[in-house]
């Protein structure tokens, strides 16, 4: 069994997948930094980009979709436009129908994360919205990022 990393102790190199996400002018709030709600958008972007590109997830017509059932974010440093966010993605837990991701967001040249988070997807049948087994292509892509424990 692999030991799960504590998200706050992870550096960018600890995440097996990374995606550069430019901030936009509208991401900044009146305090001059990226508003907290945008961090969740960065989480969604790194996860779903990976699932589409590497796992073949068809967000428009596929029989299976992933629904977020739990997420959290710990903020440790501000981000601000025009920084490019480097989003790191790992998988901590894979179940039969669910996956728990670990995400780190790093500012320009940042060695320490500006934010860390977790995000839980449950894969469901598009029509019934009932949990279903993670499709093999998606499971294979998730296993390539897996750093945690296998679910029971």
C-alpha cells in the first residue's frame, strides 16, 4: 500500500501531471489578487483537461460523467493577474466509482504552493445519475497519477 502524501508538503515535482493555466484580468478581485472562487475553477480545469485528453472522457455525449461530491482548498499565498498558474495533479485514492484527487496551485516560479486542495469525483451514468464503474480508459489514466491507496 502506498502512503498518501500530505498535500501541503508537496512540491510541484511531486505531482505527476501539470498544466499551465493563465490568469485573466477578471480573475482579480478588488483586493488585487485572484478571488478564491477562481481556485476551484483551476481545480476543475486541470482535472477535466486531463480526463478528456488522457482518459477519453466525452463531456458532451459520453455515457459516463464525473460529478464533484466533495472539495476543499487551503490557501497559503496569493495569486494575481497576469501570473500563469502551474496546476499540479495527483490521484490519492481510486475506488470502483470514485476518485480523490490532490491538486497544488503554484504561481510564477513558485516553489511552494499558493493553494492545495482535494476534489472527489463520483462517476455516474449520464442519464440516471447513479454511480457506475469508472470506465477502463479513464481508470487507466487515473492509475498513471495514482500516489495513494486503493479503495476497498
